[in-house]
C-alpha cells in the first residue's frame, strides 16, 4: 500500500520522509479483510491461522489481549467460519453489567424472582442456543458467580432465577479478557477449574505496537470509511504524518487509532488528511512529541525469557530447565510464552 500503489512498510516510510506524499492505495487489506480484520503482518496472520483451525470445531476459545486489540472481531470471525454461522452470535460484556444484575442477564429470571422482576426474561445463554456465546471481559465475573458459569459450560444446563426448572442451551463459548487470569487464580480471584475450562484453545491478539506494519493499512481503511460517511474526498496523507502514526505506541491499540483517524477526517477540509496532535498538552505543558515507542516491561520480560530459553536450548521443564531458572511453574512459563508470542524456532 502507499505511493503509486506500492506496498510501503516502515523502511520505505523512512526513505520517503520529507519526500512525496502518500496517495490513495489500491484496495488491499490482507487475508482477514473478509472477516472485518485488517492487516498483513506475520503476527496477525498467525492469529488468523489459529482462528481458521479452531472455528470448525465446537471447542471453547479464550481470546487474550490488551484493550482495543479487536478481541470481539476475532470472536465474530470464529463464529462466521463455524457451522453455527447462521445462528445467533450473542455478545455480553461482563464488565459493563453491574455485578448484582449479571446473573439475571446471563441466566434469565422468572416474574417475581426479585424486586422489579415484573415479567419473565430470557437470559443470554438461552438466546445463544444453537449459536455462539461471547463473554467479553470474563475476568470481571464475580467469584460467587463463577461456579454457576462453570456448571453451564460443563453441562450446558442452567436454571433461571426464581425457577426450579432446568433449561438446556446448545451454544459454543468464546470468551475474552485483558486480564492475567493465571495471576488471578494464584490470588484466589478466579476459580482454577473455570480457568482450565476456558483455556481450551487460547488465542493471543497482538497489540498494535507489535504489528506496526499494519498501521498504514488500518489508517487508509479508517480514512476511507469516515471520509465516505462524511462525504469528503481525502486522497493524500503526508509521508511524515504516516511515519509519525507508525512510530506512535498507540496504548489504546486499534480502537485509539480508529478514533484518532475519525477526528482527523472531521478536521480535514481538502484532499490531504489533516493530522492533529496525537497528545494534547495538559496544564500548559509543552506538546509531547511523537517519538518511537519506548521499551516496555513486556519487551524486557520477553527478552529475558528468550535469553533463558536459548541458554537451556529451549528445555522448559526439569531441574535445569527455563522454568526452574526463571523460578516459575512450567504452566506459567508456557502461558507467558503464548502471551508474548514466543515460539521455538524451526530447525
């Protein structure tokens, strides 16, 4: 993607900085575009491969990743590639529903089950019968409700509040969280049996700073989307502006980028995208410059684990394995490796 229709990566961006502006690219959004997922990076392709492998099954999937990385898009892709694609996709954000109401939302209730229950209400699990149930932010489910969730996942049976009758629902579960569930288990905040029931097939969504080569594709995707919605004709992005967008760390990930591009399109009055400041000044402070992303704690942890694995010739268990040297359990190290995208190199 980029000037004169050629693919422009970070190297080419550096070469064109201060040079020619970047014109409207050809329509090309990567292997996941038909699923609403934009990008061509190796990290994203690995995720899409996992999606296509697990989608035809009925296995439980948990999508892990930071806020704004598109975990619900992955869940919908799994549903759309499954045999349940023509059945309901029911999404529930567990963090947005008050703890006292979550049980009723999930399982439903009978008339008179509690104060204010003036009629029978069907719960989300029942609505998902035959289709896919997506539990977003599953790490926010209260501990006292987790045992009931475990039962419905194991038996696919439950009772509405205020009813002795058992209701059956045939659904496929996809869960998601931005929390470290292993730490929550160790602290007693999340049931270990529920953790293992959810952790059948984990998929880690990469942060935007881990797939910077996808940023130009995403930028143009959102530019075209919002320009069309606002009846504007935006055909050019300055090369230095695109380079700045690539270099920014995007702590809010794709969601932050999307909102930023929408604001940019609103402010654009001609055919050249107007890029506002990425960070607004606070309390009269000097505007923060757009600089390359700093080394993060996750980067340091990843490097330390990689060095240890190389020292042990990729032996994980045992008294002299990487887990022992890092003073963590073998399962914890395997989880961290998946979370950080660490895979043993092929010979």
